[in-house]
C-alpha cells in the first residue's frame, strides 16, 4: 500500500510539473506584455519597443509594450511581480525599480531581489556634470569653489532619488565638498535655468545636454563613465578629474518574474542581444548617447549586485527617502 501511495504521489508531482515544462517548450503561445514604467517616447520606451519588435519577429507572437507610469515605477514593477511566472510578462526596468526604490521607500508592494530574475542589461546613460556658460570652467574649478564656500555653490538635479541626484551625492562623498542641491521636476526646467544663467551647475544625463554643449549654450565639465564618451571625446571623465574611480549612469534592464523557466529567460536574452547589435539599435543608441551593454543573464545579475553595493551606502549617507 505504501508503494502504491508513493507511486501516486510521484505521478502527481510529475503531473504538476508537466504544464510548466510544456509551457516553456511552446512559449510564447499568446501575446507577451513588456511593462514600461516610463512615459511613451523617451529613450527607455523606444529601446523597449525596438526590443519588443525584434521579439515579435523572432517568435511570431505580439510583444506589447504597456506604459504604466506612477509611483516611481512601482506600479509597473508590482504588476510584473504579481504576474504568473510563465513568460507572459516582463519589466523593462530602470535602476529605480530593481535597485534604488528598495533603498528609498519604507515599504514596496514587491521585493526586487525576491520577485525578479535579471534577463539582460540593455544600456546605460551616463551622468554628466554641466555648468552654465558663466559657471565654473572645469570640475576641478567647481570643486575648489565648493571647498572655499561650503554649502553655497548650487547644483541642480532632476528629482529626489534620481541618478542625477545620487551622482552628485557620491561626488560630495568622494571629494569632501558640500553643495547646495536643488531638485527640479525633470531635466527641462533645470536646463532652462542653466541656459538663463539662473543656475551655475547641474547633474543630469549626458543625452540631455550634449546638443546644447555642441551649440555652446552650456559647458560639460566631466562625464561619469568608465572612459571618455564617444560623442564627447574632449570631455574628461570624473575619474580623471578627481583621480578616484567614479561611475554613475542611469540604466535599463529587462527582468522576468522569479520562477520563469530558464530557457524562456535565455531566449529573450538571445534576441535582445541580437537587437542591440543591429543597425537599427545602434542608430538609436548613438542618437540617445547611450552605452550598449548586453551580455548573459548571469552578467546582468552581477551588474545589478554591483550597482546595489555602490549606491546603497550613498543613499544611506545622504538620507534620501521617497516616503
């Protein structure tokens, strides 16, 4: 009798496993949603839609980008976190949803470490420190000014908890300076004040200021990338200027619901990598001053871990909260 019960139990377990195995083998057999926590038309949205088109062409099913903005991207992230892990929903995340928000909110409707598995890091958008035309002529000059008058030199950033914000917080920690940070509701109003010489300094993504710099309307002081950026080879890196390692970039990653079959994750990863290497993607990336990343799911996981290790102490030291 015990043997019979054991056999029945084993058969039941196999039966429970079979639907999952079958679903991964036949995936996708229905439309797939890619949740986008940012508005339509931005670089993250365009990159997500390009990837979705490549996936649709590869697998013959619609991959639909759904813009669900609000709550610093937590609405979109929570929707994927609560989805069935069958490959029917992915999140095209920024650093906020899978890293920063966990450090800045007292509670979240999801846990990025528990609920998501990385698929691929698509690209990075480096931060640049920028000055008005009457502002400091270099990052070194800016640092000296800040040291001479602690807390009096104003720097703009594009929102509490943004990469623009935490980048200058990291600069303060590494150099010992104290700046007067002013938060703007996005890059456009900050750029207006820089152009009008109402603001001496700003911290924002390079993509938002490279054209203005080429038109001699603002001055790029230093870019926070590992090496000099292709679109701005004459602009030094922050690392060069402060003689310490310094990188800060907004980034975009595809993540799946934890429990999604590994072969589904790998399939999406392979197509996304091919898309990033395509001419269409290269044109978009160049136009938006992005750094393509790509790589394996394991490399994406390692990247996310490094980002958390880098920014958790900065966010804690600056006491940044979004509650």
